[in-house]
C-alpha cells in the first residue's frame, strides 16, 4: 500500500507587478497528514516558499474560487489552456502591506496529482490520531 505521492512540475510565478517566470513546484501528499498537500516552490536549487494547502480546498479551486485568508485559489482559462491560479499572502512588509505572489499551474496536472492522493487516502476517509496531534501541538508550544 502506497502511503505517499509526490509530483514535481513547472509553474509560473508572478510576484508583484513582474512578468511570470518559471519555477518548480514540488507537491507532496502523505497519509500521515491526510488533509494537507505540501507545496514547495524553488528556483535554481533555492526554496522560495513552502505552504501547506488543504487538499479539499485545492480540489475545489480547480472548479471555482475558494479561500479568503492567506491562500486563494481559482481556475482560469487562457484559450485552450486551463490553469489553477494560486494566490499567496505572506509576511508583512516593513512599509506596510504584505508579501504577495501568484502561481499559475496547469490544472490537468494538479488534477492528476490529486487523483493519485485519492489512491493513498480516499476523500472522506481521512483520519488523524488525536493523541499524536495534541502531543505535537503541545510540543510546539
């Protein structure tokens, strides 16, 4: 039985008013954290950002707009190209405002990755050991 799945894909990053440029996105799903997908964005071997995304929210973002906080997702179409637009709001800036980045991923690739996560843990079958979860929260302080 497979307990995890991984996918590396090229996505387009747009930070501020800049043009899009390609970066790598490493998507990881592990049965030990069944509600989350970890996304690590990197360029030239350097990690730019790491986010934990809700798996259900990621799936919902492929079909409609979701999110109100630090992460917002929605589908966009550019001709025949179907993309998932992922907007991330980060740490505060010294002069006010917050770091802001938008990542565009090819939607069929994200959907295929999600399908593989469903082979690991079916939607609705996610379980968390509450004792382990509470011990981790307490250990973090």
